[in-house]
C-alpha cells in the first residue's frame, strides 16, 4: 500500500468494499427460491438504473450519450455481465450448494487475465496456467466437499461456470467504454438494457406457458431483491468501475479472489448453506491460485482497451496512471502519424 498513490488507494478501497457486498449476493440469490427469476432480476436492474439516474440528476451531472460501437459493448455487458450472470447464479444456487457456487465464481480473476492475454495477442505464462489448474482443483473440491459428502452436480458446476463467465465479462466488456462514458453512465445504461431485456424475456416465457412475470414477494424475498438491486447492483457496479479506472482491469480483478471467502461467510451467516472444512480449504485453494496467477502478470489499464476490443502490448508509453495520479488516457493510435504530418 505504501507504493500506491492517493487515487490507487481509493481504487483499492472501492474494490475491497465491492467484494464484501458481492460475497453476499450468493446468499441473497439462494433466498429467492420460488420467485420468478427473469422478472425479478429485470426489476432489480431497472430499479438500480433508475436510482443511479435519479442520483445523477440530483447532482446535476450530465451523462454522456453512447455512440456507434459503444452501444454494442453496453449491450454485451448487459446480456453477459448483468442479465446472464445473475440468472445463471440464481439457477446455480437452486441445484448446487451456495457455498460451492461462490467458490467457483472466485476464479473470475484468472478468467479475466487469460481473456486479457488472448485479446492482447500474447500467450499466458506457465505461472498463469499452473494457477488455473490450482483454481480448477479448488472449485472441484468445493463441489465434492458439501455437508452431504462426496456428491457431484454436473448441472450446478456448468451453471456456476456460466456465472463465472458473466462475472469476468462484467469487467472485460465494460473496459472499452469506461474511459469516455465513465462509471456512472456505464452502470446506468447497462442496468437499463439488462432490465428491459429480462422483462421482455419474462413476457415471452409467460406467453409460452411459463411462470408469471412477477408475483408478490415474501418479506425474505423482498429483502433479498432489495439487497441485490441497491447494494450488489447500484453500489457495487458503480464502485467497481470506478476502481477499474484507478487500478486497471487486472489489478481490480485480483479482488475477486476474495469472493470465495466472503461468500462462505455470507451463506453461513444467513443459514442457507452448511460449510465443511473441505469447502474452507477449497476456498483458500482458489484464493491461493488467484494470487499465484496474478502475482507478476502484465497490468493492462482499463483505459487502454480500444473500441475494437484489442489491448495494446505494454510499452513505455502505456502506464497505469498519469504523473498526477489520474487514470492515464488511452494511447492515440493516430498520434505518431499526426506528429509526422505536423513535422
């Protein structure tokens, strides 16, 4: 921490606080049994988006409008990082132990690192591949280590891995649009799109004989939905994206390694899951794998992802923060040509 400037320390606090709230999302999702998934999550995201939009209006903060490919990035973020992740997470907690789901989601940092390496065009190091194996082993141990003994849920594991992909996508798909739009606007637009998409899907499912779009929630379900809408969506996404602008995509992603620990504590607190010694060991194994994989990897600033989704290779001109401590602007690919023309 002594080597971090003020803006990086703020980013560290934002990321750490976000992870504490994210850990409770697994437990909160497990309390929504029997409630319509699509409609409930649609309301969650619309409420979060409206709350943040109202806050921006009270602060008289103008929101930049997305243009061109930015809408595509926001749509992908809404579909994969928000709607897809939340629905898969809830379905996973219905067929698997919530603690096991939380441990699998804790592999998000490595998913981010590997995806970043592929997007940037370099091969992941042996260190990262070894860490991926450690994380995979920890996730498998969590599935096998429930209180019921050595049981395996293939469906639960697949749904958890899908939610893991959504968790990684919530960072990777937001990175290209954060530099210009900012954390507040990205969160509002993505939440609005996700809410509309989920409610439309709920209406289609209802017309095909599926569950109702919405129903009156119980007190427990209302509390869980409120927590997911306000804390895990409005607060967490805003704080997480603000941290990404200060720390970069990969360093912020490191904090996801704490999700297994916070999720195990949350499910034990609300009584929706039983924690065994093997699951605690599995959570620590995932965390150790994450630390191993992120210990000496390239750091890619959130602002250096271009609109094509490509990440420039690290160079002397690509820095995480500027000399004044602010997030460094993305390099201008036309800068060299412009200078030569001016000369």
